[in-house]
């Protein structure tokens, strides 16, 4: 089984647009949406939920005031200033480390299970999709990414799928890192803006840091040809193959507005994405 | 006063809006720009600050004194983040997993663990014209951005308009960036993606009890779903920027929209005015 993850560094370069089209083009695969705090792939793939279950994040501390002697040791020991002066736990600051639980001399602290989001396994016209929704303002996005990927892998094994295509989050932090463990290929979607180029370099550094093989795709490549050339040069210097250059096409925006994978609309852009997928498959096959 | 600019979805125009707002506000008053998208900071590309200072931002991490360690395994048992592994000969620390809670050094029965430091990124500061500029750069491979975001925010200046450029998403880094703001602008685009993530961002900001307003970027005049959303949530739609190829090309090369179309300055002045009225505080008069 192979797994490919789509990252970008900068948000809004077209990760989900491309993932949605790869969902149409690739056969015998499981799709996974790992942009768990702002998941969008389901808006294109129109999933019907097969099963859905709660995702438990780190537990939260709770102080039982009947047992509490008000020694305030927990307040002093909490590194996250999560226990407020009235000995009430501020749940949004509590990281679930349980230092208060372990240090309380009168065992007045309990660690309570905390539902931080939901995980869904769904069917789409293009095969199964694993996706999730992290509760607003929650931490543990990396942990949820790991849970989504674990489900996708289990499903792929169960249903004998050869491939997992993962739509990743923007950035290079916790959820992006959680997308990288054990992947076969990272497809970085960039665009010809100085900001996207800056962010591309940091994602490529991240892929290197974790020993992952990366390829790049330049979206809206004709918007600013001079920067596209700079990105091509950068990729050449770093031996990162550019597997596709997609022209700006208003059809892409139209398709997104209709909630449809752009490749289904046909036209030159669809052709270019199909060529991109062929190229990615070739590289994936060699690895 | 602190104004945060957030979005949920990435690439909707947070940095475009926050930098233009800073440039316009700086014509009249004191402005401090805090780029809190420390995973992928981009505001410097537009504001081009002259950076004069750099500071490492560090978090706590355990240091094991192997000669005192009895390999009892208590540290690994209490570590909720699986950052410690007890091997037959030594205890290993996986620093990127560590949250710096101190469980291991507080609870080690042999007193063999003490807190040390680990660098998670750099904070850089400087000036661009009259704007004070600060941003953070998370070290590549480092998972935890909130401590760096909080460090950047500590540079907020009293008596100035502090503009926080938040990271995309709705989880803990965004909370760290937006927390404590007097007002939050939510930048969206008229697509189902933009609207879906606007709703998530609004939920997060409302939970924090921060008043907010919406900016529609790349509007093609058909923004009914966003308008409807704002109406039902009683959210003010404060500004609409049209889809404009020249602005997009300017942004690509690091040129702010108000330099491409000086007439757009008026939009941002009005936005500033609307924000200061709604935040209920005095800020740079526009």
C-alpha cells in the first residue's frame, strides 16, 4: 500500500482542489482529509456517512472541592496556568498533562475524558473517505490527524485498496508533521507568489527533516511567470521534481463554487491535472 | 487595542488585509504589527521591515542526570505526551513531543531530572516606516507553535494599535493568537470552502468572547451565502474587496493592494473606523 500526502505550507494554494480531482482520477484508493481544523474535501466529494465516532483528546483535570484542602500545590505546579485562583480548571488552557493529578496530596484531582472532535468514515462516488472535525479552539490536531490516518490505513487494508491520498493542512507545525510519518510521497502545491515560494521552502525543509520524498506542483503558474521560473529554479536546485504546472482557469473557481471536483468539468485544466496524476503515479511506482 | 485577523481557511487574504490595515493606520497613529503565523510568516514580504533584533524563544524540557537515574520508569509513566522512553541503560527524551509540563522533574523519586531549555524558534523585530514589526519563525520540525505565538504577542505595545496576523485553522495556535484581542476580523472568500471555514472560525472566536466582523475578499458580487451567514449570526460585514487581477499580481510580488490601487485606502480607513467603534475603545483616529 502506498500513501501520498498533499501539503503546501501557505494556505489557499489549491491543496483541496487538487485532492478533489485526484479522488476522481485515482482508482482503488482511500481518501483522507487531514486538515482536521478546517476540513473541506467533503464539500467536493459529497460523502454519505457510514460510521462516525467521537475523538478523545487529552483528558481535562477536574478538582473535587470536597476533597480539596486548598493547598494550591496544583496552581503552583501547573505549567499552563490552567488552574484559576478559585481552584477552577480553565479547560481551554488545560493540556491534560496530569501534573496536578499526580501531585495533589489529597487526591482531589480527577482526569476526565474529553471529546475533542468527531471522526467519520464515509462513502463517496469516488470511494471511501475518512474525515474529521476538531472542535473549535481545541488542541490535539496532530493526534486527530494520526487517528484519521490510522483509520484510512485500516480501511485500505480491509478493502484491499492500494493507495491512500491524504489532503493535508497548511503550515509546518503539529498537524503537518503528523501527516508525514511513513508516507511514500509528499506533493507540495504551490503558486507563483513570493509568500507561497517562501512557505514552499519551509515545507521542503520539513519533508527533508523527516526524510520524506517531495514533488511539487505549481498552481496558477501563468499568474506571475517570473516567480514560476524562480520556483522552478528552486526545485531544480533542491532536486525536487515539478510534476505539474497548472494554468489559472476561472473554471476552477466555478467548480469550487458548485462543490464539484474541477477535473469533472473537462477542458485544458482537467487535461493538465490528468497529466500531473500520471506523473505522480510514475514516481510513486518507482519508489 | 489589539485587533486580530483570522480566517479558518488559509489563503483568503489575512495578510493582505492585516498589512494594509497597518499601513493605513500608521498614517495617523502608533501601530505595532505582530505576525503570529509563526509556521509560515509572510507579512514581512509585504511590509519589508528593517529587522534589528533577534531573540531565541525557548521552552522547558527535561534533562536526565543518567548517573542519578535508577531507571525506575516513573517519568515515562507520568508523561502524558509519551516524550520519555526508559531503555535498559538510559532514559531517552523525545523533545518535540514534550509539552514542558514538568511532571517528570517534579515526580522523579531519585531527583535525577531537572528542567533545561529547548529552542523552538526565533522572534525577530524591527521597523517599517512608522510601524513597529515583530514576527516569529518556528524552527522546522518543531510541532508546538503556541509558546512562540505568545512570545510574539508579549511585544504588543500599550497605547498603540496592535495588529495580530493569525495563522489559518481553528485550533490551539489560532486560539493563542486571537486570545486577548479586543476585536477579531474574519477574512473569507465567496466559495463554499471559505464559508464553511468562516463558520468554524466564528465559533472559535465567539467561544473566546471576542467581538468580530467579516471581510469578504475576492468578491465577485455574488456573496449571498456569506451575507446570509452574517445576517443570521448578527455579524457585521465590514468590508468587501473585489476580485482584481492587478491586486493579485501585486500581492504575488509583495506589493500591498493600497499601493496598487491608492483609492482602496478609503476602504481600509472605513474598516479601521468601524473596528474602533465596535471594539468600544479609542484607537488611532481615522
